[in-house]
C-alpha cells in the first residue's frame, strides 16, 4: 500500500469514527441515530471498496509490467544463447 492510500484510509477511518461519535452524542431519537449511523457506515464501506478496487487495479498493472519485463529478459537471454550456439 503506498503512502497516498494509507493517508486516504486513515482519513476515511477518522471521518467514520468522528461521524459515529457525533451521531451517538446527537440529541436524536434512538431509531434516527441508528439510521444515521447505518448510513455513515454504509458510506464508509463504499469508500473502502472504492479504494480497495483502485489498489487492486494498481497491483494488476504492476504485475503486468513485471511479467512483461521478465518475458523481455528471457527473450534477450534466449537470443544471446542462440547467438552463442551459432558462433561456437
């Protein structure tokens, strides 16, 4: 997880905790408080899912780059080997 992702996750967690505490101490009826808390937690869950999806996309891209780099190095080594065989 890169630094930007850590900051976003920490920000979202702090936001959720602050919202939950604010709702719990608000002078609303119990069912209204629970509804607000449910909505806040749903929003937090959605934000976490979006962040996770973005990180998964980043990892897939990184994996593709690494695989292509390895394939390229293998092709280069095979070509060198073939050249060495022809000149031996």
